[in-house]
């Protein structure tokens, strides 16, 4: 998605060898017009899959997931990282390791919001090693729901997440695929080939 790639080049900051900071438009301050464009793009790609539920992990996946849900006209469910007093024990849970935070979280979804009647599209902000997607897929399996596909805002193709998803045969669509970070600059998959 050219609009997203242009925004990454303009406002993204490469930190070290494998971290991209996009907090000015995606995961701290949110650009709602860009989120809306991304939601429409995910809808166009997955619109024929019979999707009736969008699933993400709090918190950075919520904005693109909500805009995708708006485009589909379906509910959005987000897996919580922290147990709340309002959540009871009737939950689907999974453990997810955060690559950027270097911590593990137990994520959970109430059983009343995900069932075997659901055809689910996972939306997430980043794909690096595939841990969040794997955790959400574990929850989908536990609910007996059907995973229709995975939509990723920014994929770091030089890490193993994409290969794991491809190996599992799950349809995936990433709006920006990063091939490498070269001297502090982002190189997208289709560049310099």
C-alpha cells in the first residue's frame, strides 16, 4: 500500500537492526484517515471470505482492526493482555511473547464473543516472529472458529513470522512488507529488485 509505505519512509524511525518506530501515526498517536484507508484495503482483499468477526490484540492492533471492522460491517474483538475485574474465568487464553517489549503476556478473549459460528480475520499492526498471530490462532482454534485470513499492517519479512504463516497455509496479506533496514533506511520488498 503506497500510502502506508510513503508514511513509513517519511515518519518511521529505524532503531537498531530490527525495530521500526511508527508511533507518530500507528501505535501511540493514530492517524485516523490512514487507518480508514488500511481498513478499506483489508476489506478489498478479504471481502469474499465470509468474515463475520475481526480479532486483534490490544492495544496497537485496535485502530486498524476497528477500521477494518467498519469496512466489513462486523464486530471487532480484541484479546486483552491484562486480566480485568470485569473479565471472569470463562475465557480463551494463550501466551504471547512480545518481540519489542521482550516480555510474555497471557492474552484472553471472553467465550461469549468468539464461537464456532465465527469466520475470523486477524488484524495486527506488526508481523515479526509471528507470536501474536500464533496466540490469536490458538484462541480461534479453542473457540472452534474458522480463521479466514490474516491482515498485517507492517511485515518485517526478514524475520520468521511470514514463513511460519505460509508454512501453515493461512492466507495472509500485508500492507507494507519490509525486506531490510539498510543504514537506518527502510527497504520494502518490491524495491531494488
